C-alpha cells in the first residue's frame, strides 16, 4: 500500500498530467486534420473521378495495411533523408494524421455509399450540380450514418498515441515509464493510472459523440 501512496505523490501526478496534456494535444490536432483530409479523400473515392479515385484508393489501401508503428518510424527517421526533420511531437502528429486520414476516408466513402442513390438522382433531376447535391443532401445524411464509426476511430487514435513513446514523445505512457523506471514498485500503480486516464478521455469522447448523434438524428 505504501508503494501506491508514494507512486501517486503530487510530483508524479503532475508529471503524469503533463503527459496527458501532450496526449490530448496530439489527439486533437490529429483528429481535426485527419477528419478534414479523410473526408476529402473519401469524397474523391465516392465521386469515382477517372484515374484520380483509383490512385487515391490504391494509396489508401497501402497505408491502411501498414502498421502505424512503421509509419511513425518512417516519419521520424525517414523524412530527414528527404530534407525534412520534424521534432518528436510534429512527427507523431504527421504519422497519426496520415494513417487516420486513410481509415476515415474509408468510413466516409462507406457512409456516402450508404445514402440511397435516389437522393443524388432526385437532386440532379431538379437541376442541382453534383457538388451541390453532395454538399446539401448526400453529405449531411452520410455523416449521420458515419458518427458511430468515426467516434470509434477517434477513440482508437487516442489510444494509438501511446505508440509514439517509441520515438520518445513526452506523452502519457512515456511519462509513466519515466516514473516506474525510477522505482520498479511503481509499475502496477502507473499501469492502473494509465488505464483510468485513458478510460476517462476515451469515455468522454464517446459521450460527446453520442450527444452529437442524438442532436443530428
């Protein structure tokens, strides 16, 4: 019991919260960027633009089938060979955004395909352009169908930030490792703290997603 009390000293708790802040920061930026980029890629695939849709689909399939850890490694250790040297946090954000954008693109494409084709045909029959029909009719309906899958993907993204510890990003898991690296008796308390903190963040995001879903229903 004394080990647990010592493990959660104010100094250690504050250090963990600093790591949590970095985790949330990386997650928020990655979620925003990947949602925007993934939506664009998904729309391109849905639109079936000659050659472009096929090329985008090919690239997405490649990235989706590569482990995120390898993408993080390439971003941090590989990009310097091309003249771009990101620090650890930007490298993590870039890797997360690239990977999650491709995952979200497939969610967006599937959501748009789930909208009845008659919706698009009806819009075109009254004189709307493809872009107008997509923006005003198909996308709003499609996003309603995508909400559960998008929230699930964003929750996975938050948990995947722990992989960034491999390039020493000062996020939650890395800070926990520093703490129990100083005293092996703190391993179990730190794992318990990680479980609680990740649960709070992910469960909060799920609740927000459910409220958004109810509002859009």
